């Protein structure tokens, strides 16, 4: 049976993150708390390794939680990459960046092309300046809508040993008909967080993790989870634990 930890205890005393580790979170939108989980872990990672300045890629044109965490962590929000130096900071570099390109919301093709250009440039910057973290807030959108499958697959399969960690979250691990998330994204992450999911196809994808834990046990444990809690799996253990992730101090 997996042990249980509160999120704060887990991230401050139990979580062993190292530069280059990939981190994944899979769970339904709104009821899982993916963004809050991942931003709280980003906060821990940057405090452990101040030389890392995480870069967050935001595809949504509006997101209250992402905006609040950007302010909370004092990340610089930028619509373009490379970001412009903010006068208020002088020579001080921000602890991280949130790349949030502006969208017209009228021309979808133009918006997607603009998002792709900025995200590709940001990822290239992270790959060149290591150790680094790129957080793709909704990786399915980058793969299916922006056509970044090859680049992201290269990152998740090649960059870990070089010190570039790809962090990614999605509400649709099963993908959709005709477009799926490659298996590399289930078997390359060192740290995985799985939420309760009512869709059987999504739970079946959890079984592709293949790190020595019985897939049926993974499905059974995720079905027992409460809202905003996660089943944590570390690949190299393998080890697992339930993270009771709701923490009022992290609410935004």
C-alpha cells in the first residue's frame, strides 16, 4: 500500500528532484489541480537549484491560476521569446518566466502559428542553457494543435542527461481519435502524478508507465483518490505514495 503525505511535507522533505528529471501530471481539468501541483513543485525545485529559471509555456488565452502563480513566484510574464528585460528589475534576473503569447481569438491558424514560434524559441533557449526546466502546461495542445510532437519527443527522450527537464501536464492522456500522446511521455518521466479519472481509456494509459508496479494496482489506487489528491510514482524506485495535495496555503 502506498504511504500518504501532505503536499507540503512531500515537496519539502520527501521529494528528491534532480536537474534533468522529467515530471508529468495527468488528471481532469478543474477538479485535479494540475497547475497548482506543478507550480508548487516548481517553487521547490527553484529553491533547491537557484541556477534553474523555469520557463512555463501557456497556451490558454486566459487562466486565473497560472496568472496568480506567476505573480506569487515573481516570474516574469512575457508574450515573446526571448523576453525583454524589465526596467523595474534593473540588472536582476527573474527567478523564472511565463511565456504567454497574445492571441487574436479571431484567426486560429495565425494564433497557433504565433504560439508555436514563441514556444519553439523558448524550448530552444532552455535546451541551450542548462540546467533548465520547461513546463508545458497542456502538452496535448502543443502536440495536437501546434504540431510540436517531434520536438517534444526529442526533448523527453534526449535531454534528461544533459540537465534539461521537461515538465508536462494534460487532462487527456488517452488523446483523441487520430491524435495520441506518444508512449515516451508515459515511460520517460522520473516523477509522475496521477489523479482520479472517470474515463477508462485515460486510466488504461496509466498502465503504460511500466516501472515495475502492477497496472491494475495503479488503477485501483487512483480510483480511491479524493479530489486534489494524487498518486505519485517515481520510476527509478519504483516507489509510490498518495499525495493529499489540497493545501489552503497554496490556494490562489
